[in-house]
C-alpha cells in the first residue's frame, strides 16, 4: 500500500510551482502547527520543502490557497514568493 501511495504522490504536482509532491515525513509533520493540520489526515510536501498541501478524507487539496508554508516566517510566504516568480522552478 505504501508503494502505491508513493507512486501516486510522484504524479502529483504543486499548483503554484509545478514541483513534485511527496508524502510528509514525521519531521515535516512536526513543522506544521496543530491549528493548520487539525482537519487533515496527512500532507503532501513540495520537493523544495517550503510548502505542504493537506489531505482530508484521502483527498489532497491542491489549491494554492490551501498551501501551508513550512519555512520560518509567514504561513503563506512560500506560496506568495512562488506566485511572484511565475514559471521559475527550483
């Protein structure tokens, strides 16, 4: 089952940057505040590690406004920064 989820997450992309997403590791989960993750079953994290998208009832919310910034600073900083530089990928 874990292999299937890993393969599926490899197909999903960040709607802002187009980067690949992966299932959040325990370390990445600790970076998400309890308020941000209260309704989520899990998270998909962008390959640069700067944003996470919640998964609720097994359905990922891949909307730019659903992103949770994982970098220090503003909750949406990673998404806002990426929107200011359209087409640029890391």
